[in-house]
């Protein structure tokens, strides 16, 4: 089951990475946050000297605190499949 999830997650990542569609900034933030939570969990790191864009990305990721990596992968897959045909 876990291998299936990892395969589906990788396929969703490739689908999102290769899309030619212009995605809204809020969708891009959610994709980033789910990806970071899925790959790193609650191990948040932030450089205080970062720009505003990185602060928004970090904040989006922080909002997913407590979500398991498996749940984050499922949410990432669902989001990709709902916005990219």
C-alpha cells in the first residue's frame, strides 16, 4: 500500500512539474506546502533573511503541522488531479 502511495505521489509530482498550465499563486503555495510536508514532515526550517515569497511558502507549510507524510501525499495527489487534467 505504501509503495502504491509513493508511486502515485511521484506520478503526481511529475504531472505538476511538467504542466504547461498557469496555476494560481494560492494553488502553487498549497502544492509546495503539501510536497514539503510529504517529504519532510514537521521538520520546519526557515532562513530569517529570506524574501517575502519564501516567507509565504514557509507559512503555508507550517499550516500543515501535524499532517502525516502519508496524508500530505494523498492531499498532494488529490490537488494535482483536481487541477491538472
